[in-house]
């Protein structure tokens, strides 16, 4: 099947070309992000492959459908960037990769926790300058601390498993309890209790209307003074301006982000020669107790291998008119 692969980076191409030997699709790689301006590139391509910051709103989907596209193959788990009602109207099938290595993202979340706690980012910079003083680098034992996991699906469970290994007390909030978490000894609580009791809050739920700005002025006021907040899920789970206020007041003691509300204009690009125009993001980078990575939670060899193979298999299922287990059921999601 002819597939237009948007937001291609050199590593995307390497993984897709290597795996495609077993699938035989005809891949056209586009470096540009899928947006209103670039959607025309897909004209005549029955399938397109999109990533987290590609725009799949009603306008783009209409252009794609008019150009003959029938399949949207997301090479990611989250699908908050797709207007599913519009996809339904245009009879576009949407598939995704729901289950690639949950370890990659959970391990990255814990990497952010340890970096912030033990101030590895500051310590490494000091040592390179020949400054071996320890002042300001004091951390805390993870053992015995309370970690609150919001969203205990595949990634949240893996994060809980790792933190259980550290000897953390585990609280969780989810709309549905995960029996594996219960078996691990995780205690489910409501969000208020989780925010009030957790030393570390880690977000692992999807971005939905119900979860947008889950962390806001009100929820931050309920958190323990000096709380550590980690978001490796989707940027808009957090009201960034509220979090900046929380950092300034000291209510938030540590912030680790792999995602950011307005990341589409920044992440995955080398902007080191440019002036960052986003003042909110720029303010975040001024805090010594904030560590930001540019949406790299998924970025392990193992995860990319799985993402690529599943994406190509999803496309093959569609082409062969087989039912695809990774198709997003648009009717179910409308509820
Ligand atoms: P999952 O579907 O296995 O788990 C999500 C969990 O969130 C489920 O248990 C679900 O019941 C729960 N949930 C749904 N609505 C909720 C609500 N209102 N409040 C609390 N919990 C709710 O998904 P996953 O594979 O664990 O991925 C979680 C998220 O991680 C994805 O949605 C995606 O946004 C993000 N992610 C980030 C990266 C990265 O590179 N940083 C990579 C993959 C996924």
C-alpha cells in the first residue's frame, strides 16, 4: 500500500525501511509535520502515517479524504490530536499503536524523578566545572515516600512496579481499577486524597476533555508543599501557568516534564540557533528544580522497533481487509 509518512526524522526512516522488508509497502517520507499547509502532499496516497504533533483536525482530514486517503495510521498510542468525529464523517479508518513498550515511558518518568530528587542535572554540570561542593544537592530517600499515580493503564502500572521496587507507598487514581496494581499493593484513592498525600505525583492518563488541566490552581493548592510533579503523558494535562505559579510559591518543589501544552511548535526540532518565542516555556527553563525533556519517553530502540512493526502490520491489516485490533472504534469514543 502507498503510505505517506509525515514528521519523518532520520531515525524514523531507518526503522521503517528496515522493518518494511517484511511488509512491502510503498513508503513516501515527508519531513514536514502534517498541517493544513502540508496535507496536500498526501494527494493520491491511500494511507498516511502520522505522529504525536501532526495536526489531524477537521480541515486536514477533509483535505486528506478529498485527496483519496482512506487510512490514518498513527505511530503512537495517544490520539488526542485526531478529530474522530470528522474522521467518522469522512469514512477514514484510524489505527494506532496502543501497546508498545510501556517500560520505555515508565522508565523515563522514573529517570525524571531521580534526576530531580538527586539533582543529577546540576551535579553533572558542577563536576564538569571542577566544582565538587555538595551544597544545594541534597536529595531524599525514595524508600518510604508516597507516590501517586494518575492513570494505571500499561505505563502507570509499570511506573508503579518500579516505584514499588524502591519501597514507595503507592496511591493511584483511575476511572477503572487495574487488578495488577491492586495485586501489587497499590491503594486506589480519589484525586483529592492522592494530591493531598503524595510526595510524588506522576501523570499517566490520556488527554481527554475530562483530564485537560487536571493539574490546575485548585489541585496544586491541595498538593503537599514541595511536591514533585511528573508529566510524561500529554502536556495539556497540566495548566502550565498554574504550575509556574506553584513553582514560584514553592508549593511545587520539583517539576519533570517530557511533554508540554504547546510542544508542537518546539519539540523534535533543533532550534538552538533561534530565539524561543514561547515565553511560558522560556520561564519554565529558568527554574533549577525543573527538568524538561522533549517528548522522548518513547525513544528507546525496543519501543521504536515495536512502534514501526505494529504500524506496518496495521496498514497490512487494512489493505487485506482483515479486522485490525488496533483500529480506534470511533463510535465507542463518541460516548
Ligand atoms: P492506557 O490506555 O494503557 O492507560 C491509560 C489509563 O488512564 C487507563 O487505565 C484509563 O482507565 C485511565 N484513564 C482514562 N481516563 C481517566 C481519567 N479521567 N482519570 C484518570 N485516569 C483515566 O495508556 P498507556 O499506554 O498507559 O499510556 C498513557 C498515556 O501516556 C497515553 O495516553 C499517552 O498520552 C502517554 N504516552 C506518552 C509517551 C511519551 O513518549 N512521553 C509515549 C506513549 C504514551
